C-alpha cells in the first residue's frame, strides 16, 4: 500500500475514533424479570438421576445490572450481570436420595445492541455463568446438604425489545453451551432459559471534555 493511501486510511480511522469518543454516552440500567429455565439430565446419569421439571417450567424472578456504552445513534455495547435463584424438582437414588436441588445462578454477558425501526431493539452476545452454592433437598427429611459448588457455564444469548425513553421491555433467549463439570458423571446438561424483563436505564455520562471544553452528546432516545 502506498504511503499516501496509508495516510488517508489513518486519517479516516482517527476521524471515526474521534466521533465515537466525542459523541458516546454511558448508561446504567436496572432490570427485574421472570426467568423460565429448562434443565435435562445427561444420558450417563439417567438411571440414577432424573429432573421432574420438564420444558421451560423452572420459574424464578431475575434481577439485572447493565452498563451500556452508546457508540452511535444505532449501536451500543454493554456488560450485563443477572442473578436468580433456582429450585429444581429432581430425584436421585442411592445412599442419600434427594427430591430437589437449588442454587444461585449468576450470568455475566457482553452484548452488542442495535436500535431498529425507531423504538425496537435487537441484541446478542456471549455469556459466562456460575451455578453457586448448590444444595440438594433430602427426600425423607427435607433438609439441605451440599451438592456441587461453583459450576461454570459458557453460553450465548439473544434478545428483542421495545424501548420508550428510558423504559424498555425485553424477551431474551439464553442457551448454555458447556458446563465445566469436575466429574464425568455429573447429572445435567447446560441450562436453556427464556426471560421476560422490564428495564430502566439512566444516563450517567453526557458530556466529554475535548481540548479543555465540554462537548454535548446528541439525544439517543
């Protein structure tokens, strides 16, 4: 590539970076929703372990916190953390039979978001999950005892939503891809879920200093 063309490419890149830097906006968002999860036993564990909840019937409330960086009128990137608690009706035979297990479920996602058709939103990204403090509910006593701890899960999600001003409603599908089991005989597959949520975002950065003066950001809503 000729030096002249290299210089043109460098100038275009710098202009783009200055645009993104000058007119970006930062938001913080909170969400509350209803999460419907599906869990299935593995074939290896089927003879001694089974999940009674079928389909997307494992219901719970979910809570989220999101940091969003607006890059242009249409595109943004965000980091989203979600929390929910799951109780799964299941059975396990053996010396310590159980009737259910429960756990804290954290999901951390990096998303790319786009605004289409005025108020409609689309987004997708990668997710890292943690199944924390897993407890089994014993069959005869109903007491809880430790089951597995801190299982890790890799997955992906996609959502569609509608936003009016700072308030939005979203329908999200999450698909677990891999669980980091410590043993080959662990009983269930990665989690799949559908989430309905209401979200409110608040602008926390509106002006950026450039060359000693303040540059106002254009409205995105």
